């Protein structure tokens, strides 16, 4: 079960990173996706730090 959760978090990380790379989108949408990516990264890092793993 833990492995599936880790796979889901990693998959979300990769998908958010890829979503920031669409060059034909308006800059506001790209900026919004980059902000989501950064917030997701910070939330996952905080969770890993709090759980000490």
C-alpha cells in the first residue's frame, strides 16, 4: 500500500513537471502551473521532513 502511495506522489510530480513545459500556452497559465509545481514540491518535502524518512 505504501508503495502505491509513493508511486502516486512520484507520478503527480512528473505530470506537474511536464505540464509546465507546454510552450503554446499563455504565460499566465504556465506561471500558474509552475506555482502549483513548486507548492506540490514544498508540500511533499515538508511531509518527508516531518515523517523523518
